[in-house]
């Protein structure tokens, strides 16, 4: 579990499913991320992330402390094959649209990155998104990530003519430790 001033980040529980499933079924939320998911696809996403927990990774439910609302899903996982980031620690996030533009994603992901540096010896953490996803790209920059020249690729899960197929990669390197 990770706590911030306004949020609790923890592995999803069954009570989180309706809010997460609704987020993944929302065409506005998914517009730059991929196809909307039905209940079966949402359950499969949660199961896939449970599989990352053996490595100490996996995305977490984002819970607002003040009222217990499930705002979204974020965390770290290993990049999946056959993508060029396969095996690297990958960051990701998404929130229900009712919670956009309130700083929740930035707050959650700053805490996740801090947690990642404290718990893993990875020299860097990467994030990927569709090239057209300006909001995610801006967030990556706010997190201190930089665009990786030569890190663009076509994502195998999208059709050749799908505008989400063209992916960009950003990365942040491990902060140096002050020896004061």
C-alpha cells in the first residue's frame, strides 16, 4: 500500500471492480488507450496485473481518502513482449474522466515512482503511450520523464491502420542519492 496526502494506492479488491470496469468501458477514457473493455476483458486485465505481483509489481487501485472513491488504476509492471521495452519496469496510469485535471494522477504516479526507486534497483522506469496521446505525454514530462529518441514502435496489439498503433517511449532515470 502507498499513501499520499489525498490518496491510498493498493491492490484492487472486488469492491473496486465496478468503478474500474466502468472506467475501462468508457469510450472517452479509452480514446487514446485502446478499445473499450467489457466485463470479461476488464477481469482479464485485473488477472494479468495480479500476475505481476510475483515480482512485487502490478497496478494498484487509486482510492481517494476523503470518501473512498475509486478514481482509477496505476502502478508499475514489467514491459510485455514483444515490445521493445519488454522486461523493463514500466509505469502506467488511468483515471475515470470525472477525476481528470485535479492532480490525482500526478500525485499517485509521483508516489509510485518514489516507491519504485525505493523497492527496485532498476536504472530507469519507462512509460509508453500512443504518439497522439498528448495528455499522457504531458504527464510523463511533468513526472520528469524524457522522450526516448529511437524508442517509437508499432504496437503489435493494434491493427496496422489503427492510429493508436504508433507508440512513443519516455523514461526517467534513477535519481542520484545525495550524500550530505
